[in-house]
């Protein structure tokens, strides 16, 4: 590792990769075989598996959101050269909030098909919004005076990314409110946000 | 990390390695000590452990398949030089499908020795087939016009690998159908496919 | 990896990163949805979620402490050039003690709001103190005769870091005693120690 | 990553590190708070925690053994330059066997203090023996004609390491038999083997 400065964020990325990889994988723990009953045939088992749809919806929403969090983390660190203490703690906050997603998913999967379905969706959307807000703080801190950026920083789309995170945080907050009336619409917006967040461009040149 | 372009897929590989390592390790969670009963001796415990054979079969099939997925992922990235957005999302789809294997294993271990044994095997085979299909899409995308390949691309066995994945996807799909009649034959084919998939060669020169 | 000596601690850091990332992520397993009851509405679910505050407090304390353990591990290895057998085993001891934190968190979350609340807090504080003590042994071993340090070692604040760990170990031990009388004060001290330990400086120049 | 050949085992090490880090961390899942009872005080909780000693013994034995497996894996790859297909699969077998340790630990912790204590200890020792045997196969394959070794291979203590693994495998097999009579002696030998295996030297020069 010739250049020490290039190397500075390597372990931070490795630790974050580890945490994000574990969080995304632990989601499958929500998915369990229906409890065995003696009289089950493949046909009845099929319907029992279908009845677990709330768990599948919660799993898909959370998996896609965590994947897009990783994609943005990856892209942001692609244009960042070094770190400082504040950036380290903001990254820690990001990991803390993201590691609450399996908990939110658990609540969501348990209550999405019950009469208490508004709160879990609103809570999940608020959590996603807080994550987008933390991304926005990280980006703000990294780009002020081009503090932590790689040269040539001229290629970095500072404002476009910042706007992207602020818009996302606002939409998530709005859909948290909306979820109190129409929970399923909240989930739909959550899925659409994955598409939006997957398209933030950090660099004029590179596409990944 | 002297060459930036060489470096481009490093974090994608690290994240994928993390996810695959976690998925393969979580499989052991299927394996639990038989519930303690006061009168057990080592002899009765031995038979109780043997009675858990469905869990062992499901564990072995899934462990071997995930390992061979990792081997192919590793070999494919060995001849790939860079990434783009589409390749990133195909890789995300691959991880999503692979992270469903512990769920399939859980269903398989619960129902493999019951009268509802056809569906779990068919579901597992379909999942494996979808994973082989995703590999084929990744390879297609990476090799069209030698887009993402390392030079010298001439050494890469483009068509042979593509055929390997398409054949695998077809056999898995066929054994999903077959499993509806003869579930155990489906599992046997799944184990044989591990051997087949471990022998795909991406490069004329290198063997790993 | 041009320089072999620089490379020497890379895999030790990678393994430690992996273990710490998994430990910090497994903490979320403490957080579970309240068991479903037919009559729940979003309003009652909200209060049921609030009632789980002991789990949230235990989660927050443990997450913040493990993160600050990672930060110090990261900073220490930033000024360390190579490893030897003793350092390897001290690192293993550190990982062993840290991997007991989820167990301590589990006991804490279960008993923090009961009449048996003194012991779990005292146990947790003792564990944190033992971790600080192990850090101090690692640092002592690495810095004696500047054995394992990177050049220029003159920039390394050897004594200041050593004092920081010894002070931390003492405060944790003291708050373990205090926790036998006032458990909640013990938890508060634990949270304050996170702030203190996040500010240890290993290098006169670098801030991360 | 200038030298492609140096790089060849990097991802294999990363994947193995990931799997080993997860396995060692999952062991803590054995350790759970004693079930809450209304009348518990810190004093009674203390004794309830002590009563879980079988889980602590099983945890300690498994943690130490997996750590020493990682240490040997790390040291072996320190003197290995490249990989081939057979080495890849032997490494997969090593990971498969190692990932059974949490299962063995679970059986051990459940039955160590019952009348069925012989079998779990014997099974654990056999598993450890099979792991030592797999290490010996990997080393045999890597060192025949100095196939996969780094230059200068003259410094590598080929025979000494091979003997170390064969001796370990034999002692583990012997203590599996012994455990059928004296289970606790089997566990003691298991702990002593950790010390023995931590002292295998792969290189005349380097100590780590």
C-alpha cells in the first residue's frame, strides 16, 4: 500500500462493508418455514408459504434499501480521499441507524397485515429518512471546502448529491406521515425511493 | 493501490465475499442439539442425532452450492477488470437470490422427510436455477464487446462459461419439475451440479 | 503488496474488523417486535414498543462501546508496523472479551428493569474494564522499545494513550462497584466513557 | 496490486477470514441470560449465571480452537504464494468442518453436565481431528515440489508443520476414544491442544 493517504479510508470501508453485509444477510432470518403439521402436503405447504407474504414484502423492501445504502456508501467513498474524526462518527451513526433496519423489518413483518399496520410503516420510513439525513451530513462535512475529497474534485457533483439526499429525507418523512393513513402507499414509496437513490451520480466521469 | 482501474471491483468483491461468507455460515444455525431429556445416554443421543438427517442433507447441499457460487464469483471477477451500474445491480440480484438459500434450506430441512417433500425440493432447485441464470446475465453483460474484461481478453473462454450457466439453469429447472415426482432425485441432481459448476473454466491459462 | 513488512498486520486487522463488525451487528438481535396480539392498534403498539426501553438502553450502550473499541483498534493499528506472537494472542484475548458483550447485553436487557439489576450492570462494567486493560497490555507490548511501531515513532503519544487506558480500566472497575448500589449511575458512566475513549490521540499529527 | 501472482490468494484469505470471523462470533449465541423470574435478586442471578458453566466451558474451548485455526490458516498463507483448484477445495472442506464447530458446541453445552456427556466430547474431538487432518492435506498439497510456496521456500519448515498436524490429528482421535470413558479429560486435552497448535512454526525467520 504505497500511498498512505489513499489508504486512509480503507479500514473504515472494510468495517462498514462488514456491518452492511451482515445487516443485509441477517434479514433472511425473518423468513422461516411454516411450522410443520402432520397432514401437510406440497399443495397445502404452498399456500402456507404464500400466507407469509408480509415477511416477503418486508424482506424485499429492507434488502433493496440496504443494498442501495451500500451502493451510495461505495460511490461516496470512491470520491473521498481521507477521513477525519467527525466523518468517522457520522459514519458510526450511519451504521447505528442502518443496523436498526432488521428490527424495523421484524416489526413490519409482524404487524403489516394486522390492525396495527400504520406505526411500523411510519417507523420504517422515519428510519430510512434519518439514514438519508445522515448521508447528507456526511456529504456536507466531506465537501465543505472540498475537505475530504480526492483530486480532481472539479468532477464531483457536490450539490446534486446533496440535493438528492435532502429530497430523499423529505420524501421519507412525508411518507411516514402518509403511512399513518395509507400504510401500503408508504411501502410503495419506500420501494420507489430505492430506484431514485440508486441513480445519484457522484462523479461526472465514472458511472459506478 | 497504484492502478485505479484495477481497483474498481475491489469493494464489490469485498462486499460480496462478506455476504456469501455470512450466508454460508448461517446455515449451521439449522443444526441444533436434540432437546435434552433426562434419561438420555450417549447411545440414545447418538440415535437422536442421526434422526436429524434431513437437516444434515439440506445443510450439505446448501453449503456445497454456496461454496461453488463463491468459487464461480471469484473466478469470474478474476477475469473482470471494471464494473458499471448494470453489473452492480445484477450482482445485487445475485446476492438477493443467494441470501434466500438459508430460507430454502430451512423449508427443506423441515419438510424433506414429510409428505410435503416435493415442493421444498422444487423450490430449492428453482432458486438454484435462478442463481445460475443471474450468473449467465452477469457474464453476458460483462463479455459483450469485451466490455468489462481484463486484457488480454483473448484468453477468456466467453462462450464456454456462458453455455455452462445456461446448461446449469436448464438442468436445475428440469430437476425442479422432476422433484414434484421424485424429490430425492432432485437433491441428488443438486449435489451433482456442484461438481459440474466447480469445473467451469474462465481462462485458458489459469486454473483457479 | 510491495512492502511485505507493511503488510504484516493486514490480515489481523481484517479478521478483527470482521469479528467486531459481526459483534456490533448481532446486538440488534436483542431488539424484537412485541409479540402480536389480535386487539393491538398502532397506538397500543407504540406503548408496547416503548416498554422495551431496557433493550434499547442496553443496545445503545453496547453499540457505542463496541464502536469506540473499533475506533481505538483502528487508531492503534494505524501507528503499528508489525506484529509478533504475543501481540497476536493479546489481540485474540481482546476479541474474546469483546465477543462477550452481546451476552452481557442480553443479561442487561433482561434484568435492567428488575430487582436483580445491580449484577448485570456490574458485570458489564467489569467486562468493559477488562477490555480497556487488554488494550493497555497490547499498547505496552507494542511500544516497549518501540518494538512494533511505525517510524517515525517520535510522533506517537505512547504515555498519553497508556494513561488513557489505565484511567478507563480504573473508572470501569469503580463503576462496577458503584453499580452494586446505583445501577443506573453505572450505565451513565459507561456512556460517558464512550466519549472519553473516542478522544484518545495516538499520533501528534493525524487526527483519525 | 502490482504483482498478479502475489494477489492470487487474497480473496481466498478474505473469504476464509470472513467465515472464520463469523463462526467464532456466532459462538456467543450459546450464551443467554437465565430466564427471568420475578423473585430474582442480584445474588440469585449470580448463582443462576454460574449454573450455566457447561455453556462457558464449551464456549471457551470452541473460541480458543477456532482462534488457533485462524492463526494457523494465517501463518500457512503467509508462506504460500499461489493457489490451485485442489487447494481451493481443500480450503472449502476446512471451512465446512470448521463451520460445524458451533453445532458441536451446541451439543456439548446441552449435554456436558448430563448422563449423555461422552458422545458430545468424542464428537467434538473427532471434528477437531478431522480439521487437523484437513490442514495436513492442505500443507501436503502446497509443499509437494514446493508447488504453491513463496520463494525462498528454503526457510519454510515443511516437515515440522506436517508432523505437527499429524500429531494433532492423532491426539484428537485418541482423546475422542478416551472421552467415551472420561469426557472431562477429553475437554482438558482439547484445551491443551490449543497451546500446542499455537506454537507451530512455518518459517525459520518470522515469528508471526
